[in-house]
């Protein structure tokens, strides 16, 4: 089953489920959100980038970058590592502007 079929099944289930509510579109929206859909958002600041938990993925110019744990080189130098799926590394030393603006395509669970 592809993504379209899964969404169609969710919509069909929301439309035909026995419910007292006549707000079918709200039921469909609730079903889609419950299935995990989140609209991608664009981040433009280093603060937004730094706030993303480890494991999050952003898209910049067609390249996906995943956040790894901050790495401390020494007492004076720390960077947050973002690894690109094509094997390249981007290290956000101070402001993270090298991969901004970016679209958040997966926000990891912070726990």
C-alpha cells in the first residue's frame, strides 16, 4: 500500500465511522494528524536550528542533513554536527547559517 492509498483509507474510515459528529472534514483531519502527518516548516535562524533535537532532519537546497549530538573538541570550541546523506559534513560552529534557511522534514522525539 502506497502513501496515497493509506491516506485514502484514513479518509474512508473517518467518513464512514459511526459518529455523532457531522463534521466529516474535521474527522478526516484528525485521522490524518493522528497518523503522524505534520506540515513541513521552514526555519531561518540559528536559534531555531539549535532547538531541534538530535535525530532531526532538515532539507536545504535538495540535500538532507541529520542532526547528531553536539561534539566538544576542547574547552573553547564546540560545534553541532549535521551530517548530509550524501556523506558530506556540515559543522555549525557559531551561527549554523551554512544550512539555513532549511525545511524541517522530521523532528525527532527529544526524549
